[in-house]
C-alpha cells in the first residue's frame, strides 16, 4: 500500500486524470438528460393508463363476462 501511495504521488500524468474526469462529466450529463426524458415519458404512459382504468371503472359496465362483441374495457 505504501508503494502504491508513493507511486501515486510521484505520478506526473495529471493530464490523463483531468481528461478522464472531463469524459466522466460529459457522460454523466448525457445519462442525466436521458433519465429526465425517460422519466417524462414513463410519467405520461402511467398517466394515460390511469385515465383508461379510471374511465372503465366509472363507466356503467355490464355484468361480468358480458363483453362478447370484442370491446375491451
């Protein structure tokens, strides 16, 4: 462990570390933007599904098993 620390402190490849940090930051921003877009799409889809379920629950539905004409609700 001591030799690792000595080598780490003596290492002069700081530019590589900065470049890696910049790449990680850009990738992180991309992942964050994708998560926001995906979250909005999922929220819309769940809202649409909830609306459909609510409309079926509030409609006057026939007795169970009475849907014979192919309608779904």
